[in-house]
C-alpha cells in the first residue's frame, strides 16, 4: 500500500506540489498527467527521496518513508526504482555493466569501481536483458544504442534492484511512437507478470488511457483529477491542462495507428528493430 497524505513541496514561496493526497492499494499501474510544471516529477522525486517534502507523509506499508535516513533511506531507494526521461546511463560503459549498476546500493564501492560482480549477478543481468529483448546488446556501449534500446536498458537496471515500486518519469517523452509503444508495453508487462506497482508520469492522454489502471491529473501542484481511464474525457483533460475548446489530443498523440501509412509510419516501423 502506498499513500500520500497532504504532501507539499515548497520552492521559495511557490508550491511545486500543494497538499497532494492519494492512496494505492496493492499492485496497480498509475499514470500521472499534467502540463509542464504541474508538479508530476516532484511527486515522483519525493517518493524516491531524491527531493525532500516540505510537509506531509508518504507511507509505504504503513511506514513514513520521508523520515528515513542513512542506510534505511538507501534501502528504500533500492525498493523504489526510478526510470528517467534521459535514461541516466553511463554512455561509455557496456550495457551489462549499466544494468549491474542497479545493485550499487548493495555492493561495496571498491567492488563496483573494479567491476567485481559475482557470477550470479552477471547471469541475472543477462537474463533480464533477454527478457526485454535486448540480450544481444549486452557487450555494446550504451551510447551505441537507439533511444528505445537505452530506455529498455534503464528498465533492466531498475529490475536488477528487484523493486516493489517502479517510478517512471516521462519514460517515453524522448522517443518516437514505435519505441514509445515498445517501452510502455514493457512496463505494462512487468507490472502484470511481476505484480509490481508502476507509477509513471506521462505527457499524452492516449498513452494514459491505454496502459494505466488509474489516472491522476495535476494542475499547478494540485491533484485535480483521480479516476479511471474511461473517466478521462476530453473535457476533463481540458481542465487538467487549463486549455480551451481548441485543445486537440491528436497533436500530442503517440498512437501508432495515427501515423497513417506514409513515410512517417514506415520510418517508425524500422525504428522498432534497431
């Protein structure tokens, strides 16, 4: 169980997150939507303890993770893996080593500096890469991979932590439609097969409707919508984004079906195999 109780984060006099509360019981795939600056990323960063809250509580299985310090805080961050928009890989390291870095909180600094990984860890990293369909990329430098492949490496690194919660901060914002679908399919499959809670910040409504069990809308730091994908109508979306009647979902769609059958679609289809 995950619960935010009246969580606020102030930056000077401005509230990036303003009295946010919601509760997630059991495994679920949660999407958080809203315009840039709505507070989505700050919520995730507080949940992972990358940013401290100004007030409120964030409870996981009854424990307030905002009170954790030292080794207890690091242990929580191992259980609550973070996936970033810009992948946050080490470009010149090979893919397998990047995945093994998911264990940094559990291994000594000396061992990680000299890449002294137990054989069991290496085997597990390769198994995770195989599960995500990129095992053949293991010896390559991360910088040699496409954006979609790099994001799957970042997901593999998160899985290496064996987390209870996966937080994904705009995981497809930098990807073309085909690779965006591959990444979202991967996250959804992990949620369903492993029973892991996934909380993802998303920037398109069609993605939220397709993949999420529940959608939370934020505007100016406040939660203004909390419901099912079916309840996320165009009218509700206008309210979340502060848009008028000229608002069109097609302009930001990541749906492959909307690419048509011309060169844009053919280009996107070639990208999935890279």
